[in-house]
């Protein structure tokens, strides 16, 4: 890990001139990043993030590591066992007020939540899921928390009114929808692999969001949820926009993450935005500048705060 990593700048006139546009670093740096279980959105984003950062700063290596998801990732960060981790909003927001807790290094992307079904499914509303098997996600995923909240706000007890399926791996869900073991799969994000896997199957898929009344109820109950619209054409066969709710997911840094390291990563990420857009459907939403106004400054990593202060015109 990079606990003891020290970054030094080259000296000399040439280096000073180069740093006016882009910092020059003398030492390679390796940083660990916890993602989630294979087949889900976090590992896909993590790989795109690591590749884009390395392209912008070849001496900076982000080593991705699978994990149980958001809940486990917070523990890993708090104990200092990992440098960075991907955390969904349902788990991230409540800990950001802690002065000695993990901080936000950069945004990941917004996660509009949806149910995906086979196109020939008789299910037309969330109420139609009553009595049916529904794959809600993995046990430690923030998306699973959101899915339960949507069911409850729609008038369904997520433990009794449906047959909930908790996955060992996020990638297990699409096969269950395909072969009928699950009537629907809950997930979130435009580039979420589970959505794409079902949508690309022969016969296609349909997507289902909560009603307008449920959206109002959810946003009134939970300050971390916000109304979102999935534009038409976001998925194969989706010819109309879908209203739903969602939250932001973030890249969090451990509490004692070196500020200079955070600054280096965020600066590289800002330079890599074109690459992020090419590698991930929502790569453009990881722009560090989107944090302005999204979160209080106290919730941000010190290196991120430095970058944002310098990025202002």
C-alpha cells in the first residue's frame, strides 16, 4: 500500500516551467482501490478509472481489488487497509460528517435506480412484483439499500411481499432474469453491467421505475435521494425516458490519505476526462469539478480541496 509513499518534485528551472502547466513527479506511486463483487458496476468503473489515470500519469498505478461492496469498503478505509474505495451514496453520505472519517476524493457517477425485466414480462408496475422473486443485489451494496427503500415506498414489504434474492456476486443477477428464477433485477447507473447484459439478450428488456408519487415520498423521506431521469435510448430498446430516484456514488479516501497523493490523483483525473468518457458510459460524471456545490468542503479530501481551489478561474 502507499501509507509511507512520499512524493518529491524535481528541481531545476526546466521542472519549474513544466509545473506551471502540469506537476512533474520523481517517484512512481501505487495506490489501492477497493471496488465490489465481480460483474457489477463498481469493478467496471474501477478498471476504467485505473486505466484513465495511468494514461494521464504513467508513474501512477491504481491497483483495483474486489470487495463485498460499499459497506465493507467503508470498514476497509476506516481501518486504513485500503487507500481508496468506491462507495454508493446510501453508505457514503452518513459518514461524511465525521471529522476523522473517510473523505471524498472525486465523484464516480449518479446512480438512477431501476428494475430490469425481460421484455415479455407481464410485470408493468412495481406493485406487480408482489409475490414474485426479485434480485435486489449483493448484501453489502448501497444499491440494495436503495432497492428496498423503493419497494417499501411503493407499498411492498421487501422481506414479505416479494421473494427477495440477495446475490453472492452482482454478475449473477442477469442470468436469473433470463431463465426466470427472478422476475426482475434491481440496479443503478447508465453503464451498469447487469442492465446491459439483460438488454442485450435475445428478446430484449424493459426497465421499470417508481411512480411519481413514490418518487415524491422517497425524496421527502431521504435527503440523500434525488429525482433523476434516464433519457430515452440510454439502453437498447428503451424508446422513452424513465423517471426514477437515485444518488451519487463517490471515490472515498482513507482518513489519513496523504494530501499530496490525493492532489496528484485528482489532477491526473481532470486531465483524463476524455479518456474516462470513452471508457465508461458515465465517465464524464467523474469530473472533480462537479463536486463544487454537491458536497460541503469539509467532506472533501485535502488534495481535492487544493485542486478545486486552483481550478477556479
